[in-house]
C-alpha cells in the first residue's frame, strides 16, 4: 500500500470519529449536551472539547506545530489546567465556540498529516520515558483509537439522554425494532442476567 493511500484510509477513519462526535450533539438542548450522565461526569460537549485537545496536542505540539501560537492557549489546555478541565464546558463556553474550535483543529491536524510523511518524527513529552519518540503513523493510530473510544462514549451518553442510537448518520447499523421491541429485548437480557446470577 502506498503512503498516500495509507494516509487517506487513516484520515477517513479519523474523520468518521470526528463526525460522529458532532452528530451526537444534533437536536439537543444546551442542558442535554452538557449534563453529566456517568459518575465521572461524562457529557457530550465535554467529549468534543476533549477531542479538540487531543488533536491539538498530538497533531500540533508533538510535531512542533502549536495551534495557538502566537495567541495564548485557553486555561483548560495548559499544563496548569485543573484535572478534567478539558472534559466539560463552562457556562461561559458556548456550544458554537467549542464546535467551531474543533473544526478549526481538524484543519490544523489535517494540514499536519498532509505536510508530514508517516515516518516523520515527533515527541510526546507526556508519555513515559522510552516511549516519547514517535512517528506520525504511530500518532495517527493512537488518536484514531482514542477518538473512536470517545465516539463510543458519545453513543451511550446520547442514548441515555433521549434513546437515540446508531453508528453514523444515515447508517444507524441497528435492526429495525420499535420501542416496544427494544423494551422486550432489554427485559429478556435482564432475565438472563438474573438467572445467571442466581446460578
């Protein structure tokens, strides 16, 4: 496989994860995109903000291509950020601001990918000793894995909000089952779990 083909394949999967994260926000209120739905606070807009930070670091700083230079970076992205500050949106951060930032980050990331060879060297200072020296190929695979993991989180959080589920817009990849069918399916699984526990 040629390098341009490999890059194109990796970027297609990268864009797929990006699109899913934004799709999961569609049609929801400000409250619903921000509200924490897990004990650790996972929320949809926070996942998008975090994904922007992931790409800022890996496709920017790691390859000496900082996104914010010469502008100051936001507090949630800096080394002094409070833990998990990138995983939620303050009341002052609008959905449009975060989504807009993420789209601009895509452009920056895509430019890095286009301009560098897959074997281009980078350095991940926040990784442990002996692991910090990387290539663009390694970083692409790492970010793909991370973003698809968060797209899965977004799938579950969105389903908890309003029952919406699916793989990608236009291809939900779910059987055509109505609400009563899903309720019956869930009850069947509940009974199987109880039976196994009673063993």
